[in-house]
């Protein structure tokens, strides 16, 4: 199940999109915001998988908001929802997962969610299903759930390397690094690098 946010300066299309998302049965949580800064504040302290952003908003448009959200948590999947089609190239250049024109239909939304569902999210469902107990058992559980590659990524993050710098060291693509980082965040219950390292130290995953 995905955790999502919607940011739009128009209430009606935002409520309609939230209704469509709730009817898919794939969204665990969906918060809506008319103020982009409120959305940023929410992401700072909550795990979010997916952000639906309107592009044409006053003061802070969707493109700029996408950058702000990615600065907070670069694993969020962004979908632009707009009445205009001439931003598509720019949107995909910014790494958007999809670009959907208003009015959004249930069929078109299903294609977007199907695309997102096919993106790797290894281990998160298993972690959510396991009841964690004392500190030693918790540490062993996290060590078990982290794959060898995820552990390597975690250690490189601890060394201060960016996603781009990790790519050649592990001989993987930037997208694969992003997937590993997102899985790390999910498994450790955090939403940024600083918290991931703090959590790893607390659990003594990093020697």
C-alpha cells in the first residue's frame, strides 16, 4: 500500500483525485494540501511514497515544488497532474514518474499506479508485517532484511557519497541506487539520509 500526497491550489480537482485514489484500493494514506509549503513540512516528518503535483500554482509551481520535495526525500515518486501538455518534456527531465492531464480518469490513473507498482520495493511489506520486540532482536531483524547491496549503499552513504557518486562504485544505474536508498528508508523507518545513518548507528548495523 502506498502513502501519497496531493498538492493543488484548486480544491475540487484535488478532492476528485483523492476520491479516485481511494477507490483504487492501492493507497494506504492520502493527504491533500493547497499550500506547497505545508506539503514540504509534512514530508519532513512523514514517509511519503508518491506525490501528485499540480504544475500551475501561484508562488510555488509544481516544478519548483518537485525540487523542494526531492531535496527533503529524493525517493518520492512524483506525478504531475495538469491541464497543460506543454510541460511534459520538462517534467520527465526532472525525473517524474508520470504526467497526467486533467480531468484525470480512473483508467488513466490505473496506468500510473500500475507503472509505480512495477517499480521495485523489496522487503517493505515483509517488514511491516513483523512485530519488532527488544533492541537486540530489532537489530538482527534489520540486518536480516537489508540485502548485501543495500548494506553497501548504506556504508557509502555513511562515507558521505551522493547517489551519483555511488553509481560507478557499485557499477549500477542511478535508478537502481535510488531504489536501494528508498528500500533502506522503508526498512529503517526514516525518510532522509541523516535519519537513516542515525538509525543504523542506533541498531549497530554500521560497525
